[in-house]
C-alpha cells in the first residue's frame, strides 16, 4: 500500500513539473472595464476614463452578450509582440582621461 502511494505521488509530481514550462511561457493576461466607443469585425475600442484601449478581434474572440457602442464591458486581452527592432548599443562616451 505504501509503495502504491509513493508511485501515485511521483506521478502527480511529474505531471505538475512537466506543465510548469508551458504555464511559464504564456504571456500575462490583462483586462479592462469601460465603455465601448467603436466596434468592428476586427477591432474593439474601449474608453476607461480618458484612456483609449484598442484591441484586435477575430472569429475566435468569445463575446457574451450584445457587443455594441455604448455597452459597458470587461475585456480580457493579451499583449503580443508583432516585431522587435533591436538598436545597437550606444557608444560609451566616458573615456578615461590620463593626466601626467
């Protein structure tokens, strides 16, 4: 009996450890609650106070209720980089002066 518990605990630990890299690799999710000011088949624009949030939307976006201008919504979204341009490091301007 003790041996079977040890095997079961080992299996549970193995499953949890194997799932950790998948969870760590996913980007954080964000949410915003505000009023819809624009909505199209490809975009939702939400105003929260004076901040404007533009979010892409496609056929896989789940919508619960009647999404229309003026509706108060809570949108859950992710931020995904489309491209990244790395700039060369700035040349160091702190040259040591040698005085004799």
